[in-house]
C-alpha cells in the first residue's frame, strides 16, 4: 500500500487541489440511482443472435454492462488496441475476437467457481468468523474483488455516459482482474492436488486457450496477418 501511495498518490492530491475532491471525473454525476441506466444495461447478455461470439466490438453492445465488460476483459471491445486499415480487416478482427470470447468461457467459469468455492470454504470453516485463524490471503483476494465490483458498479451507475456507455471498461477494475489467476490457483490446487489426471487436463485446456487467445494480448496492427492467414483459415 505504501508503494501504491508513493507512485499514484500524487494524482489524487492533484484532484483534491484542483477540483476539491479526490473522486473528480470528466462527467457530471446525477447521483446514484438505478434509473440512471436503461433496463437493457442490467439485463443484456449479448447472447441474442450470438453477438457476443460474432461481433464483440463497439458499438454493438451500447448501454449494456455484461457484454461490454466480458468482451473488453478478454478481447478489445473498445478497439483502443486494434488497428483496422480497411473494412475487410475489421471483419477479420470481429471474427477473431468472437472466437476469443468463446474460448474464454471456460476460464470465466473457472474463475467464478473458484471465487464462490473460496467464499463458501471461508464461512464453512470459520463459524466464529473473527475468533479463528482465517485464511488471510484467500480472504484478502475475496475482499478486493468484492469491493472493486461494488465500487465499479457504483461508478458506472452514478456516471452514466449518454452516447455509448463507455464508462464500462475492464481497465477500471484491473486491480481485481490480475488477482483472478491467483484465486483460481489457490482453489484448484487445494481441490485437485492429488489428482494428476485432472491437473493434466486442466493444464492442457488452459494452454490451448492461451495459444488461441495469444494475439489478443497485443495491438492488432502487427498480428493481423496471422489472424487472417492462420487463425481464420
């Protein structure tokens, strides 16, 4: 925490000095109210016509929460790291990012199961919650993810964007996202530590997904050739 304050604290001091608050943002907030966002924002899944797996790029999912966040976490929904020299290249990218979303279903389920599993184990094994030795690391991971999620939901609801909903960005919750592999590792290791066959299947599956999604880790101006000539043919 001390390192975080030293590196990033100046930014919040600047906000406090210039705007009188450390939570200043470039949009005006009408205050927190679920009515700030349209109903579609809360209930859309992106599964209609399988758009989540066909065209996971803006502006397909305007004013929706889950489809944008999922597509931006695993791919590049907003296109900030993509480069489309032509309309044809954009079509290739849509197809590739759609495949990224499909292959990312498994790790997403794994993350959710690990989160719920650890949460269940914490409460199951600690009836007297504050009187026993808690699994501190697991508890810390859970708390960071929970409070990040609550804060993020408060933010996107309190600051509704009127054109396309571009406050829904995975970079705003990066501090939680980078903890997901650790969360999964801790839970899976505990549950299948003595089953070498499941370990092998898990490693092979996640390795294959890593290879399939590898180009999504970079700006697409360079890997576009490989997407067009290797991954889509």
